[in-house]
């Protein structure tokens, strides 16, 4: 049976300030929705490759730094910038009329 993508409303842009993030729990998945300092939004799996969540990490440029393991993750690609091993799943994100949607496949 084919898997269909699902677009899910996860919040409003006005609820975020530049440089902030929030965890959204969808089914059995925790997603970190991140608003960078330039106002762009990104969504990544709220899980560091070494365990623990990333949502409370420090946001800098296009990355978030896991407070538990000090690893730096590029929120645009999910790649670890502090290591060449590992990555975090990213999710497509859309903004429509001030509403934030994440697509899950």
C-alpha cells in the first residue's frame, strides 16, 4: 500500500520570535520547529544523533547546538557540523497566511 504525505498544521508564525524553537509531538515523533534569526523556519527531528532532544539548544546562524552533547546540526540539511558522522532527519515546512505546516511522509 503506498504511503501518502500528510501536511500538518504545527503553529503560527506570530508565536515564534527569531532565534526560537519549539517541540511539536506528532503521533510518536517529536519535531523541532525552528525560527532562525532571519525569520526563516525549518523542521528537524527533535533528536540528537547521540540521544537527547535538540529543541532547547542554542540557535546560531543556520544551526542548533545540542545542549546535551554539544553537537552542532545544520537545520537546513540535518547534517552534523561538529562531526562527519550522523545526521538528523529534516521535514519540509511551508508557511501559508501566517500558519506553519510540516509535511510527513
